[in-house]
C-alpha cells in the first residue's frame, strides 16, 4: 500500500491543469470579446465594405470619375477634330472605341461626355441638397400653418409636367448645359424636401432638440446643429439616387435634341448620332455611350441601396 502523501499527489494529477488557472482563462476570453468601439460613420463604412455589389459600384464610379478627367488627356485625338478619311472605323489600336461618321474619335468623345454627364448629375444633386434640405427643414420644424402652406407649394410644383417645364425653359433660355441644370432643379428638389421634412418631424420632439429650445437657441442653429446631422443618412441616400436620374434626363434630352448641341460631346448626343447606323454594322458608335449610361445608372443605384442599408441604425450590430 502506497503512502498517504503519494496517494494525494496522484489524486491531484487527475485534475485538469485549466482548473487551476481561472483568472488567466477569464482574461483571454475578455480579450476576445472586447473590441474597439466604432462611431456611427465608421460602422456604416464597415457595413458598406461588406456589401460587394455596392463596393463594385463605388469602384466603377471612381474609375469613371478618373477617366472623365484624364481620359481625354490620355487620348492622342481631339474631341472635335473631323478627319473624313477615318470615318466609321472599327475599334483598333489607333482608335480604341472606333470613330464616327465624321472621323472623330469615339474614345475621346465618350470620356468627354462622361464629364458632362457627371457634372450635370452632381450639380443637380447639390442644388437639390441646398434647396430641398433648407425648405424641408424649415417646413418640418415650424409645423402648423407654415408647414401646411409650404407643402401646398410643393404639391403644386410636383404636379407640373416635367417635359413641359423643360420645353418652356428651352424656348426662353435656349438649349444649353445651363438650361438643362435649371430644368432639372426647378422641380427636382421637391423629393429631397419631402424626405427632410419627414425626418425632421420624427426627431424635432426629442430631448436634445427640446434642450436647445430651452436654452434659447435660434431656429437656424437648431436646424443646422441638431436636426440636419441626424438626417444625413437619408439625405446621402437620396443624393446618390438623384445623380443617376439627372444623368439619364440629360442623356434623354440630348438624345431628343433639346440638350447639349453638337459639336460638344454628350452620351445622349452620341447615341442620337449613332441611331441611324445600327443597320449599317457600325455597332460601336451606339454601344459605348449606351453601355456607360446603363453602367453608371446601375452603379449609382446599387451604391444607393448599399448606403441605405449601411446608414440604417436599425441594422447596426
């Protein structure tokens, strides 16, 4: 029979070593659980990066913006030079996107048209932002008769036929890039104003707004400091959806001959010039402007959907 001391040692050897290290185990578990806290915008960016479709749209838009700036510079051909001996040439190493019926390089004109399309879309979105946010913020915050009167104006503008407004402006101002921007923003800010008004109505009775009112803050400061920062999520999403709408409207008007006029390049103008060449086999003249119009609208829409999911606080984990 073994001594008692040796039996005690053998009994302890049967117990797992982890039982004698509870403190170390708890510290390791705490390190795996604790994560650095993320702000609202950092968490939104993290969730946006997880959306592969939205990130692909963002990458395409970055590429489009880069090429709209440097594409015409990289090309050795001018956007307006007409060389009749090179007319209707297929894509090649000399003319990457081919040429049109006047011998102009389609590659250069495509990226020059991207400049105009992105400029129109961004300007329309910025104007809608300033007018719609200001109008909707005041309407939602004031409420009562002021809100009712301002909303009746919005309903009147919303009921105006868009194409009729554009034609009237073209008659008065003449077809130009400025006319298109004005026509897009005459009634385009209405949707932004409605969204901002709805958001302000939801949060204007929160404690932080009431606290600012009790301290005597002016209406302008309350809207700028308290209300607008808490509505930036829906505003950003609406802006990403306004840009493709304006781009398509510019291409549509230019296609009808009511927008950008030749010799300036625009995706709508290029599609209009190439419309009669479909049956002649010159497919590249219509393919490239139509492709970039479709791809740009798709990229903005998927990015807008991704931002809507990423900026929604209800989906935050």
